[in-house]
């Protein structure tokens, strides 16, 4: 059965690759998160290698992507992220099991790429996209990517830059050090700037202990912190996880910078700038936002903070309840604590809470929604509580 599934996946990927390679033009419509942007980058690089003109555009919700995909184009439209039925638009083959968008994109791109170096670079990008989707490397279809990239594992923390800068702005971990380089130096001291493997190991230990022993830290943090430790070294930004973090933060903060980075353009600094600003705002919100606790739900109210990242960090490190709902100006996000075994169907619950009126992205993690102007935050929270009960 596994052989049949693999052959079916390869056939489906090959069919999409053939259709793209023969198109006069390809428009890629991607979900505006790290996984979606990585998928767009993987496909864009493959199309560039084939000499096929293309364009990448992003959308935060399925409705946003559908609107972009409906625009007339003399060629093919490919969706890297679910959208309502769009007739002739190409969707990435799902294959057996649940694989991130970036992994599914790599299966298609690998059919188009002959250059070994470009295959390795796109595999690294796809692996980063999978990590951004919350996947542990080696699972969910990423084993071939690991084999192709063969990243070295080192002691220390997962960052895209120096340890001080990385821990200040990383959205893989939240602790007393998060939010600014000064906090990192004050909290972690000399080990914050490791110059050898032993100091890097001590930094990882100090980071974990500080995050887990912080006021308000929950048991879920013990599992969540693993994403920020023992980095895999590969890619243009120090580590695979650091690359993933920048792609995801930049996709939510400044999609153009994220897309440019994923396509291999000279966009390192704009992407890092977006990542720093995103991380700073997210950590400040996790630390200071007003919260309301209910049975099974922690509601968080923020103003201009990134709702999805705040929801994910709060669920992973701070929430005493299994579900976190973050409401911002015109947007909402919902996440499940990572240690919850029997997770509720958040996409269904969010849709129910909004009476199906809002643009909800059920495939995004966290689930995100664009709130109607007429919907009060308290009304949404009350509706979500009822839908989850």
C-alpha cells in the first residue's frame, strides 16, 4: 500500500509539473505564512529554472486568495493554500497523509529541476516551510528533504542571526528574555554570546530553564521549547529553524520581503527587519495583553499586534486553558495548546462563532479570520465559547 501511495503521489506531482512547464505564464497564489511562502518560493525557483514566467501573490485568508486567483491571467493559476472552488486553478497534490504545502510543492518542483545545487536549495527552503508549519523534520513527508539537505545538528538555540538578536525576536520561544537584545543580555548573561560548543550548550540549557521557570509558564512550554533547541545548520539564515521563523514572521508582517527571500533574491535585510518588528510586537502583546479566562478558553485582546503569532505563543507558553483566541482590530486567531491530545475542530468553531460571515482560513495554523466590522470582540468570544462547548 505504501508503494502504491508513493507512486500515486509521484504521478500527481508529475502531472502538475508537466502542466506548469508548458504554461506561457504561471500565477502562484500563496497563503501568507511561512509554509505558503516557502511553497511559492520552491515553485518559483523551479519555474525560473525552466524559463517559465511567473508571478507570486499572497492572501491571508481563503477568500483573499480566491479574489486574487479569479483575476484574468493568460496562463495557469496555482494555489499554494486552500481557496474556494476556482474552476481551472491548479492545486498542489495532497498525496497520502498530511504534508505541508512546501513539501507538496517540492514534490512538483523536483520533477522540474535538474541542477543538483538548485535541488538542494529548494529542499532546504521546503524543509524550512515545513518547520514553519510546525512539523518536526523527518515527519509529514519531510524525510526526503532531510536526506537531500543533510543538515548538521549543533548544540545551542535556533536563530537566523546571532544568539542575542535571535532570542530577542524569535517566535519559536517566549520567555523573560523575549522582545529586545537588552532583555537577552540581562537575563542570560555571558552565555548569550557563545563562542564554542560548550557555551552554546549552556546557552540552550539557560534558555530552556528561563522559559520554563518564568512566571505564568505552563506545562505545555516543556514541549514547545524543543523547537528552539539543537539547531539544524543549513540555508541562507544560519539554521533551518531560523529560516523558517523569518519566513513566517515576514510573511505575516511584510509578504513582499518574505516572497523575495523565498525566491532567493537579495532580501535578507528587509526580511530580517520584518521579523524583528513582528517578534517585538508579538512578545510585547503576550506579556501585556488583557486576558479573560473561561472554562476551556483563554481570550486575549490586542490592538495592533499580530494575532496569529500571539495566539501560537500564548498557547505554547502561557495559556492555562486548551484553546486560545486572540482578537485584534479586524482580525482574530485561534490556537490549541500543543500538549492537548484531543484537540477541538477550531476551524468549525471559528466559522460557527462568526455565523460564516467572516473570511476564515481553516487550513492555517493558527486558524485566522478577518472579522466583519459589525462584530464586537466580546460577541466573537461568546460565540466561540458556545461553539466549543
